């Protein structure tokens, strides 16, 4: 049944799909999208389903890998964890590859370091300020709806 009371929730599958749609033209440069994912990740599996939905619609191959030994050119890597992002940047550096040119990096959740790594890493993030504002508005208006929180894309040089 439906939960009682107001809530603002994250729709992980749709967020991943819409995030890639918003990147639009930038994603057309890649021959494959690859996501690093391990069973012990706390990130919801629905995110992978959303990326897969996008890849099916755009006819781009999609791979989920638990680890990566080397960067493949023209591949867009989606990093759910910062440890994976750092690992990929290091591998790319060792291979002499530049994100946004030789390969792509799309990271989840904004943090200050992502503004400076390789002149900026493109980020898909929950809009936490929107979530707070919407929650407050719903409480004030005694609104009992369940609303999906918006995502935001911060486009930088890595895609």
C-alpha cells in the first residue's frame, strides 16, 4: 500500500536516465557506457537500470564491471563512488588519456574536489537544496503528496 504522509524521495532509475538525456550531445561521442559497481555498494541498483534504459534507447552498449585494469578509449565511465573516480583518473593519467577527450567521466554526487580534478568532473547529483525547500513547503502546506526530488547536472570538462 501507499505510505501515509508527505515525503520527498529519489527516483534513482529515472534520475540516471534523465541525467544522461540532459547531457545530450556530450554522450554521443562515446561508443560504450561503463559503470563500476560491486555488490557491496550502498548505491541503489535502480541507477544501473536507468543507465541501461538510456543505452537501449540510444543503442549504445552498456557494461557493468566490478573493476577495471585499464581505460578504454571512447568509453564513458559512470562512477558511483569517489574511490572508483580516483582509480579511473589515475589509470587514465598512466595511459596518457585526458577525460573529456580520450574517455569520459561522469560522477555521482557533487564535492569540492570534483571542481578541480582535470579542470572539472561532470556530476549528476540530487538537488539537496531543492529537496529541503520542497520538504519545508510541503510541511507548511500540510501537503501529503510523495514527490520525486529533482536531480541536477553540473557540466564540466570530463564528458
